[in-house]
């Protein structure tokens, strides 16, 4: 039975739970985001927006906890691969963390700029992040759409490809240790 903390070679339960929960939420949010924006305006569409916003705030909570946990219990190092693959793995990981912050903040800014509330499933409402403004709303929307439709999916595909290459070609513990099966 592994502990809660990471060590030099393994991920603890806290990091693994955070990783897989974030993965499910982000992939679901990208799908939901693309689906809901394509719907004609209706009360159902805007209910989906509320669900999207609440789940997106959940992702923000998870990435904040992840960054705090990273300080308390650092990740084990990336396992050896070709030099360019290690550089790519580090860059993709950094950009994934960045996207995990950019998406919720741009979504929150877009909602506040449009004068819409951001409620976490009716439990609490976030304060407005920015004043109401069409210009701020347009920038936030462009960022949200670019990262959500292009950058984030590309990073996720590279990240998955790297994990599969380690698993099937290098036959090391990269994937197994994130599954807790190392
Ligand atoms: C990791 C978190 C998130 C991901 C991956 C994500 C992803 C997406 C994607 C892919 C779209 C479709 C963009 C388009 O094609 O125009 C979208 C739309 C949208 N998202 Fe997010 N989102 C996240 C968090 C949030 C948060 C926290 C909020 C608000 C608090 C939010 C508010 C919105 C809104 C209002 C739209 C519709 C924009 C429009 O009507 O054009 N999102 N999201």
C-alpha cells in the first residue's frame, strides 16, 4: 500500500487522484465546451454553460491544490529517454500546468466581463474577476477558444503519446507509476 506522498520513484495517492480527476474533467470540459457553444440559444444551453463553468472552477481548485502539493511533495523525476524527448516532456508538462490555469481564469474573466455569474453548483458564487467590458470579454473568449480548441488538445495528445511510448517502447514505469501499479 503506497502512501499519500510522492517519493523519488513513485507517485503518492494525492497526486494520482488529482491527476486522473483533472484528466477526466479537462477532457470532458473540452468536449462539453465545443458541444454547448454549437447549440442554438435555449435555457438548456445555458444550463450546460453553468455546469461547464462549475466543473471548470473545480479544475481551478484542483490545479491550485496540485501546485501546493508539488511544493510539499515534489514529483519523482521524469524517467530517462532521448534528450529531446526529455526536453519535450518537461515543456509539455509546464504548458499543461499553464493551460490548467489559463482556461479557468479566461473562462471566469469571460463570464465576469459579460456580466454573468460564476456559481459552483449553487453552493457559492465567485466574485467578478474583471469589470464588465466587451473588450476584455473578447480577449478572454479568444484565449479560451484558442487554448481550449487547439493548444490544450495538442498538449494532451503529446502527453498521452509520451506516456504510451514509455510504456510500450521503453517498457518503463512511467504509466504504471501514475496508475499506482509500479
Ligand atoms: C480546464 C477548464 C476548462 C476547459 C478545458 C474549457 C474548455 C472550453 C472549450 C473547449 C470551449 C469551447 C470554446 C469555443 O469553441 O468557442 C469552452 C467554452 C466556454 N467556456 Fe470553458 N473551459 C474551462 C473552464 C471554464 C470556466 C472556469 C469557465 C467560467 C467560469 C468557462 C466558461 C466558458 C464559456 C462561457 C464558454 C462559451 C464561450 C462562448 O459562448 O463562445 N470555461 N470552454
